[in-house]
């Protein structure tokens, strides 16, 4: 996976309207990491990622950009909310857990790749296990004739299995009850405890017998097959390497841990504490995980926040310094809102059309109507709070309320959403500021 910045932006353009600067900055940061990997090791060590802060009011696409990136890229990626580390009861909760989450994501990624590569082997293993349960066993020292018969029925059963003819049959399988993949989110002390348990008891403390359908057995045996057939040590070390060199940690709501100079009356020590805990991780340090030590020096951090109350300058200076790139996302105007409804592959209107199509109702939005929705959303954003594209949800929901409710009466019909309907549903609400505060 090595998209050029242009390709990355083009991909993001399919889902997110505008916000060119943010898209470009992120695309370049990603490409730089790819460039770095081509260099010799001495040079690689020198080049640090340029961490990014995305600044923009609520609902303008910050999280959406991150979400899309994560989907597209085959890179280890985690998204955390900065505020969760300050939650009551979580004070002192270690911020390093985000790195462990990243490694876990990386392991799952590499494992999935390996499973895909070894698909044939794994499928064969699973098939064999299931067929052996379905056929009466071949006794030891069976005659050649018996063996030949067995092979024939084996082949026949495999055929049936592949055609899904025996999916409903129930078989008894043994499922190893390992400690599994716990621990992604546990503090290191707990992981140590867990590991020593594993040492004493063995990872496969016991296996339980379970009656399941053939269909479920396929899924249940997949984990076992991977454990047996994949080189898990290699998966682990590859995963660690990838987390270190191409991992991305997206820290959302970073403004929630900034301490605004204005609100000095109620300084929140836990917020600043979280910022201090973040420093070494962003700067580069060793974090121990149950899979090994991870160096965080080359992990890319992308932070995002609305910064409505606090400013980036309200973050402690050291942390500001570790996020040298700032990109601002613009608030959405009427035209952009219109495009958001119509352009993206998965646009809101397409979602509603798809939802209602399951009831046999064909929704058609007239262009006039879409323009009117954009205009009203814009108006509501101006008059009350600017909640960006999220406003579209509330407005469209209001327009379609009735239709959604009675869809079953309209099976087979085509329903036109026209300008008149939009105004009928919304004019009264928009005209009354108090009402729009509650409804839109
Ligand atoms: N520029 C845009 N193009 C397409 N869709 C957008 C855009 N901006 C926002 N949206 C849509 O609006 C919704 C909210 O966007 P998103 O979650 O990215 O907000 P945000 O900027 O992270 O806000 P917050 O600060 O509240 O977290 C999403 O469903 C997203 O698809
Ligand atoms: Mg967000």
C-alpha cells in the first residue's frame, strides 16, 4: 500500500466534501512515512513524523476523515478519545493503553493477511476436522478395502460440506479455552499477572467440548487453525514492526484535555495530567506490551478537536510543540451542505433511499427539495448552534418522519420529495427560534 498524496486525497474526496487542507496534510504525512522507509537505517532514525492537529467546529468532517483513512489503509490504526482518560473513575488510567491498542490492531491486521495468504491450508484443516466428526472413524488396521471406502465417503462428504448441504448438522468439537486476546487494554502490571498465569497453567488451560452446528464449527475452528498453521511468533514481530513504523494513533477531542485560560476558576488537574502523560508517548518512548516493547518514536499522531472553548495554545507548550502541523477545517456553507447530501458514495440521501427500498418504497429527492434542505440546515446552523453536517440528519429526519412511519402502506410506490413537502414540514419550525432549538 503506497498511495501518492494525490491518490489519497482523491480517495478521501469520494466521501468528504471540501476540507482540502486537512486532506492534503494527512496525505503528505502518510507519504513521508513511506518515503522514510526507503532510506537507509541511519537516516530513518533521524526522520520523525510530523504530527498533525486538525481544528474545526463540530460536524465538519474531522472524525470522518480519520474513519475513512482507517478503512482505506492497511495500516495499524486506532482512534481514541482524549477525554476518556480524564473520566471520573479513570483518573490515572494509563494513557499508554493507546499504544497497546495499536499493537493489537496491528496484530489483527497481520494475522488477517496471513490467514488470507494461507486460506487454502486453513480451510483444508477446518474441513478435515469437521469431516472427521461427520464420518464414523476408520478403525485402526482397517483393510485396504475399508480404507478405500473411507476415502470415497470422505470425498463425498467433502463435496456436501462445500455445497453447504450439511451446515445444519450438529457436531461436537473441542474448543481450546486459551486466555485468548485479552489484555489489549490492560495496564502492564495486569498483563504481567496474566502472563504468569499462562506460564503456570499453560495457554490451553483446558479445552471444552461443545455441540455446535457445522456452520458455527467453521468459525470456531478458524482460530485454532490459525494458531496451528500460522507462525504466530512471526506474526507478532511483524506486527510490532508495523505498529512502530507505520502505526497511526488518532486522538480525537484533544481540546477536551486543554485547560482554557478563561476558566481558571476550575482548573482540572486531571486534564493537564493526561497531557503530561501524552508527552513521552508522542515524543517517543518505549511502551511495554504483552507482545513486546514498542518504540513510539515513529508512530504518527493525528489529533483533532473543535477548540470552541479552548485554543490549541491552551495545551501545555511541550505538547503543542509535538504537533507542528495545524490544519483548519472550514465550517460548511449552504453549497457544501448540498454537495454533502448528493456527492459522497454513501451520501445521506442514498442511505435513506436504501433504507426505504427495503420496504418496497422508492424515494426520489427532487433537486429543488435538496436545495431547500441545504438552505434550511444552513439557517438553523446560523440561528442556533453550528453543528455542521450533523444538522442534515435532524432536518432530513423531520422531512421523512411521516413517510418513514407509514412506509408499509406505500409498498410498491414511488414517493417524490419535493420542495413543497420540505417547506410544509419545516417552515413552522424554522420560523420559531425556540422551536428549532428543540427540534432541529
Ligand atoms: N465535509 C464533509 N463531507 C461529507 N460529510 C461530512 C463532512 N463533514 C461532516 N460530514 C458528515 O457529518 C457527520 C459528522 O462528521 P464528523 O464525525 O466528522 O464530525 P467532527 O468534525 O468529528 O465533529 P466533532 O468535533 O463533533 O467530533 C458525519 O456523518 C459525516 O459523514
Ligand atoms: Mg469527531
